[in-house]
C-alpha cells in the first residue's frame, strides 16, 4: 500500500495556515517522503482568501496543485473558507474546521447556514479550536489544535508530528513548544471523541 | 538530505552555487523570495554577494550588466511587468553581449494572482534573440540556474529564465550540488563590445544574428528538452515548463501513452517537433501563459489545423493551466462530487487594520463628495486597494508611476481636481520623472505620496524613498509652499481634508506626503523611521 495524501489548507491571509503546512512538510521530510506544497504570496495575503495545497507521497508527485475531486482532507481555520474548496474534495473526504468566523467582508453569511452546510457532509469535524487553544493558555495555537484534529487521518506518526512541532517552535522557547504540543494532542483527543 | 525549497529559493540557491557575485532586483510577486533568500543566506554573506534592492528593474538590470562588464557573474530578478521597465537595457545587452555570466530571471503570473496582466516573458526572450530556460519543477529551478550561468558565459549572451507563480511559490525537496567559484575581475577582451554607437552596434548585432544557429543547436541537444516515445500516436504532446507536471498528473504513475516532448529550453528544438508532426495525427500544445509555442508551429491560416491548444480552444485561452483543464483537453471526464455552495462569498484582499492608506482614502472620499469632477489616478502597491470597497476612491490603475503622468494628461484635457495617489516606493521607482514633467509645466495637479516607508504589498521590504521624499521633491523643483506633510490618522481627518482641499485649489503642482509607517514593519524599523518623520520642510 502506497503512502499518498492530498490536503488543502484554507483560511484568511494572516491566520497561520503556512505554519500547519510547515509542520506537515517537516514531518513528511523526516519520513523521507516526497512533498509538494504550494502557497500564496502577494496580494491575497492582505486579508483575502488564501490556500495551500499539501501533497505527500512515497511515489513521485507531479502536479503542485491538487486536481479537483482529489483532496483527502480540507483543513480550514475559518468556516466559510472551508467550503470554498469543496470542489477539490474527494468523495468521502474529510472536512475539518474551526467554527469561528473571520468577518472582514460585507454580508458575511449566517453562521447557522454555514454550519448546516458543513454538517451536511458525513465526514466533518467542526470544533471551536480557538476556544480550545485559549483554554490551554495559547490562543495563537488554534491552527495546531486543528492539525491535531486532522492528524489521525494523515499517514504520519504522532512522533513525527511532535518532532516537527518541536523543531519549528524551537526558536520561540521551551514553553511555546510545550503549549503547541499540548494543543496538538488536545485537538487529536477531541477529534477522536467526535468521530467515535 | 534534500532541502525543502520554494521554486524561487531553489533558483536562488542555484545562483549562489553557480558562483554569483551580485543579485539586483525590485520586489514583485511572484519573484520576491529569490532575492530575499540570497539576502538571508549565510553563505551568500560570506561570499560577499551583493544583494540589496534596486530602485527599479531598469536600474537593477543595468547594475547587473555593470558587474558582468567587470567580469563577475550577476543576476537580475523581477516579475513579468518589471521586464517592461527594464526592456531598454534588456534589448540592448543582447546586442552588446555580456562578459561575466548574466542571468535574467522573470516570474510570470498567469491568472493574474497579483498582477494587472498575464504577459508571457518568452516573447521578450525571443525578441532579444537569447536562450530561454523554463524549469518544470523545483529541482530543475536549481539545476537550470547553474546551467544558465555556464550557458551565458559560453555564448557571451544574457540568458532568460522564465518562472510562473505556481512554481515560484511551491515547495519540494531539492538536492543541491557543488559550488562553483566566483569570477575575479576581468575586463572584456574586445574593447568595442560595450560601445554601442552605430558603427560598433552593427557588428555586434550581426554577431548576435550569426550566433542563432549555435543557440538552436544547443537547444536541440539540451538535457532539459526531453522526448518520450509513446505508443499511441493519435496525439503527440508538447508540454513546456510546469505544464509537463500537470500533464503527467493525469496518468497513473506518470505512464502517458502518447509521445511527449517536454520543453524547458528555447529556441524551440526543431528536430523532435518535426518528428511529432511526422508520426502523430494531432499535436496538443500545453504551455502556461500565452500560446507561444502553439503560434510558432501552427499553420498561418489555421486551415490545416493539426495543432491544438489555447488558440484552438481546447485549452482556455486565458488563465493558468492546472491538471483539470489539461484532463479536459485529453478528453478525460473529471469527477467533481461537490460544487461550490452559494453561501460562499468572495473575499478580496484589503488594507490591514491600522493602515494609513485607509485614513487617506477617507479624506479623499470626503473631497469627492464636494467636487463631482474630481478624478483620482492611482498606482501600483497596497494603495491600489483603494479601488475596492469600502473606499472606491481611485478611478485608474495601470502601471508603476502612471498616477502622476495620467493626472497631468487629464489636467491638460481640462479635468479638475486631478489627484494622483502613489506609494513612496512606487514614487521612487517610476514617479519622480513624471513629477518633473508636471513641475516644468506648472500643471495644476495634486500629488499625494502615501508614504508608509515600505514596499508593503510584497512584504514590507526597504523603500528607497524612506527619509528622502522631501529632499527629492524639493530637488525636482516643487515650490516649498506647496509641499506638505500630513499624518493620515482618524484624529487628523478634518485637518488633512483642509490641507488637501487648499492644494487642490492651487493652480500649480502640489505634493502632499501622507506619512505613516506600514503596520507590517517590525518595531525596530518603525523606531528608526521616527528619526526622520516630523522633520520640518524648511
């Protein structure tokens, strides 16, 4: 069985999806897997919709972009941004998102409408990751909670994820590393409860 | 172990390892990270590689040429529209040729993610009659750059590397190789080479023309142009650069049944294309950007259409390629299980919270309500976001520097008030000469330089204008009474409106510098800026 996964990361410019991408990249590289990871620089970074395509495989990866209908998971830091990439989702693919809206546009949709749309998909994990992160004393770790929630669906070991988190946050000190590891594990735990 | 690098970073590392002595650039998406990588590289610092930003792409390319004249290897980097700015030197340095290896890197932006057009730089390469290289993946970004310097020195010509956004901004594992030594200073062997007066230029141009068969032969034999013989001859495929990846994505383990010619070096290799024509029923051309290859190999009247691609409509004529539009062209059904729900709204980019441009546009909008004839000519950069809601303050946005000069023309036509809004870095890039035009003719326009002391849109790089705007404007000859500095803050709104209104009413050129540092700047830079803000005009 080949290792192969396509993940779309979604959010608004400045919400930290590239940190999730960097952890996935580092963990995959540590496992000697092939990676392609596209990201958005420039105009859209200024409060616009941004996305990153992360592709991990033990086989050669050709395209930097995931074809439509081929994403295994969409992880979003914002509920409306999650739905923007639905055409990329594989049949029975997973949707994972934070429930908190980022309202910087006129006529932002009703939250209930968004949540109902998300809940209409069998495979979804809709959590208040921001609150979970805050409760752990690090509101900046919302993205790491979401990564934790997605981790059991990704063919990389917990150990590699944790090693990658430790590597990436090393410069910010031991306390920040510990807080992020905690956020990762909490996200994983909550997702396990929801899915079971 | 492989390093995980953006296409841009892989290219930059390739340049360092090719023995680079200087990189010259003006920031522009999607090219910016190339120069930034070299600026941050410890090895580059140890090697004393010059890597600071230039004022614009033209000065950057000329400086790179100067380093090449001195015998050292240099590189100049820009986004596609930057090459328009540098086109004068670009076209002429292919005639003079180079001394130390000189590589021009241009990142095109198909689909216009952060640009106002999707022009294809390969036409410029052909126009200048120089070799073009187009990497298809991150590893090739590294390998091709090292090769480009070698090719440049072998031919005595500049070499163009063309990137596209998706390759510039996508990461993958890259294996790096040995580093080649930098050059020592050595002047050109032929003393007239760089003296392009007509009598010498004719000889140099003849030399460039005479080199063309050699350049073609090198391309025909290039390891970066590869041919895969497939059994199914119903279609022969030509895929250039990144298009090759999107093509292969459509076949399990990359097993494409059709013959495929992958092109990463130009001029177009004739032999393999002729082979495809002779053996295949149809030719499908896959290329990101304009139909450059398709146009070159199609018959003129399109009556004997054997070649399909963007011109034939099999691939959309505009926008970037992706695995899906190529699947369509191959006749595959794409299975999409989900459509975009109606509840999803567009989320365009917008100014950051706490951005000074915001308060400037609020003032301009009050004045718009006072005068129905007011026209505001905008410019490139973050201030361009004034086009969008909630501001809708700007009437035009064309290219770097056009705010001031378009305001002059509109004023000549009888428009009043004619206001130009330009960022500080855009002003030093291309606005200063236009301001001089206005000053010479005393044109009644109001120029507002929205000075956030950064090249903000591309990531808050250092602006050449920082601390120099007052001196520059006075030097150009602006009257001191009509050079004003304001601070665009909400609490100053009424005062700022009054100052701008007074200058609009002045029947000559006024410059208002609206000064407030970019919120994206780190604190230490903001503190440093305080040294020159609040400096009085006198």
